[in-house]
């Protein structure tokens, strides 16, 4: 059977599929050409990340498809329910990229509290001529240790984020409408572990009490953080979104930053991908990455192998 990894697959995942007897195609096929390509080559499995969309029309037009695989967590680029109603298997890898996303959250956090995102913009331009001025401008940083980390959505990625926060000596509070309590097991290099029990609290409490807030929620019909939420937050708070674009009202966010209702933001995802708003991209208080939360070599290896294992189990 032929497998089209349209948004790429790690070498280890490709090898695992080939060892299981599948033909893996890594050609990048344009969205508008997918239907013809799948039918012409009788592709049985299509693997995507966030770029390729697998909608109802494509599913109806490609009878050879048996499995749709998403390398990652969110599946808002796939018509999941419709595909399953047509007898297709839809799979993803919810655990494989959790650590990578959580580490990126803290890359943004460390950058925010020490102004690295802005310093890295200005040092190449003015570091030689205004070194002292820049040093003074960026001298008021703060530490994460001892601060309160608020997590909205305490699923797999939220829990990985909590582990790093706890390891840094932060207090963790969380809101999740579907989870009342979690036990976070913090592992150390020598095999020792420490368990932390976290009982979730109200969203309002997280907003009011947190020094930093990280979002770990699926795509929503409405904003999770908008004007009302910014008004509840500390004006010294930092906000990180490495979850899904559209869960933060970016117009309200920029307004909050301009009005000093919010200290800084870190965004890996945006309302208008792949063309984020210029006001967001140019704002000096926003740390930016282009949707790379799961884009580590380790995560991509785990994703590829996990997809291969699931496909083999379904088709063998």
C-alpha cells in the first residue's frame, strides 16, 4: 500500500513504514492537485501536519483512502467526523510533541522576562553605537522562580508545561473545564521522581493570580482570552500561546500591550496563518515563532514512529 507523507515524515518514521512493507511517498503535492495525485497513484494513507487540509470534498473524491494521519495533536485541518462516518481511520500523535511544545513555551517565557526578543532585534542595529542605552533599557528583567504559572488546559501538553514550571521552582495553578485534578510526576536524571497534585481552579482565579499564563487548548469557536480576560490579568503578566491560532483576540492583545495591561506575549500560532497581522509581528512586546512547537528532531522522530506503529496495527 502507498502512503503519501504530504507534509513530510522523519527518517525513522519512513524507515519503520518501509520495514513494514509500505511504499512511502514524500513528494509535496499542492493542495489543489491532491485529488488527482491520490487517485492516480492509488494512495491508501495520507499523512499530514498542519499545512495540508483533508476536507469532505477530498475524502469523497478519493475512494482509495483508508487512513488519514495527523503528525501532531490538533486535527482542525481534517474533517474527522465525516471521514470516520465514511469508514476511514483518522489517527494522530497526541503525546509525541508534548515536551517540545512545553519547552518552546519556556523559550518564549525566558525571552520575555529578560527582553531577549527585543534585544535580539535592536542589538544588531544599535548595539555598537548605543550599547549603554540598550543595557539600561533591558536591565529590569525578572526571574521565573517563585512566580505563579497559570495553565489553561491541563492535558498532555499542559502537564508537560507544568513539569518545567515546577522544576524551576514556580507555583502552578490550572484551569480546565474537563479535568478536576491531575498528578504531575516530575522525573529527574538519576531516576528519582516527585509527585505534585494539582487541583484545577476557576478560569477567573487563574487570570487574576498568575504571573504568567500559557494556553493549551484546542481550536475554539470563541476567544479564550479577549478584552474581558485581559482586564482581569495582572498588568505585569506575560501570556504565551503555543496551542492554536484564534484562541486569543489579537486586537485586544495589542491594545492591552499598548495600554500596559499586559507586559509581554509570546506567540507560536496566529489568528491569520500563514499571514499574521503586521501589528502583531512588529510589536516590540511580542516574542514570535512561526508555528514550530513540535518542530524538534526528537518530536518528529517520535511522531513518525508512532504513526508507523498505528498504521501497521490497523492495516496488518
